[in-house]
């Protein structure tokens, strides 16, 4: 029995010394000191010894048990400390590593350009007016002197909302003119940037959703010369002193006379190239003197007041400015494109 006790105790001590993890140490504890552990069993067997041997063997076995227990405890403390140290080392902050820079996004090219446009007109005393994307027929067409049989009234060309009273997605930002004039007296000096909607098939130059920036000036003696000066100033601010501007007669229901205006091609300086289709000019949008009928609809006296208005397609200006030949690029969210701005 004594020999067996010594062998078990030695084996336990050796295992504890060689053990490398807290889990393995726990296994050793169970193996020797658990309820059915080898030392535990040996202690239980003391009762089966002849009485004269019990005391000595019992004392020896208890001593062995206490030794093993103490070794287990101290090994446990050592292993915990080691594993703490290892974890601390693994988690340690290496201050010599180069930092990771936070990824910073940027404004969409159309937003950037819109800010620039607004800034330029701010400089001329225009302030920003806004209206809802969803409009009434009155604001979008009727008050703008647009006859019922005008193509854009057509259900085919305009997104109407399903429920009466015939609300629609605005086809231009011109209804903001009406909102402003119906809510304030002249003088008026506003620009109206915003989204517009038309039932266009998507291709390189058409999107069913796009941006315009309308402008409106109303006072006692506004003239076509003022309109030309305003747009010329704008063109030079945006595209440089050398840009030329051209006005061509046109028709809009809400302006009379009406023009379309073009900027000289910024890519070939008007010589003719692929972008301007050899014409030397890039078409921007429409403009004109506010039609007296529009003033009548909003309660301004056309005998006293005159005004000019102009439109602007933001994507178009952006495409001209950056030499982009496909409008879809603005709406695809492709970072390779967007990160260039
Ligand atoms: N609203 C017109 C369009 O969308 C542009 C325009 C605005 C024309 C103001 C004249 C005056 O085509």
C-alpha cells in the first residue's frame, strides 16, 4: 500500500509540474483528487486495512493529498498569471504601427456643382427658394400659362399620382416661381434648385429624375438685357472669362419673348469638336421674360412689373464642365467615377 501511495503521489506531482494549461491542470485534479480520483480511492481504502496499520497509512495518505493539493493550487496560480500575461501581450497596443486613416466620403458631383451655382447667384443677390417635388396641376402647368393640350400635360409624359386631386411629380422647377409669387410681393430675386421628373426612357442623355435650377427676377423695370447680363455673368463665373453665350429665339408658354441659351464649347473653345457635335456651342436651357398672363394668374400687375426667368439642367452643365458623355454615371453610385470629384 505504501508503495502504491508513493507511486501515485509521484505521478501526480510529475503531471502537475509538466502540465501546461489550466484545463489540463483541472483534468489532473479530477484524476487524483476527484470523487473517484486515485488518491481519494486510496484514502477510502484505509478502512479496509488492519487496525494497527490504519493510523500510519492514513496520516501518510493525507499528507500526500495535502501536498498534491498545495502543488495544484500553486501551479494554478502560476498558469493563470502566465495566461494573463500572454493575453496582455496579445492585446497590447503597438504605438509604433502607422495609424489607419478613417475613410472620408465626399459630396456628390451634382451637389458640389449645385453649391457652386447657388454661390454664384448669391453673389448677385438671389436667394434660394424651395418647393415640393410633388405638385398641383395649377403650379406646374396652369399658372405657368401652359395650355391643356401642351404635350407635357399628357399622362404619357408626366408622372401623375394615383389619387385625385391630380397631383403630379413636377416636370420642372418653374412651379416654385408660382409658389413664391403667390406668397410675396415684388421685388423677387430667387433661384429654385431641385429635382424634376419626366417620363423619359433612360439613355446616355436622359433620366426620368434629374435636377434643375430655375431663376426668377421680378421688379419694375426688368429687361431682357438684364437676363442676358445675369446669364453671361454666371457663365463666366462658372466656366471662365473666355466663355461666350448665345441666345436663340424659342417658345415657352410662361415666357414671352422666350429664348434658348447656349454656352460656347469649353472643350474646343468654339472651334467644333465631338462634344459639341462640331457646332462650337453647348445647349444649356431656356429663358425669357415672364409672360404677362403668368403675372395675372399670381396677382402681379403686368403693367407695373416685369421679370425674367431662366432654367438650367444641372446634369447638363456638369456634363459640359467635366466632359462626361453619359448622364447615367451620376446615378450609378460607382465609386470609381465619384471619387474623381
Ligand atoms: N421650365 C423650362 C424647362 O423645364 C425652362 C425654362 C425656365 C424656360 C424658365 C424659360 C424660363 O424646360
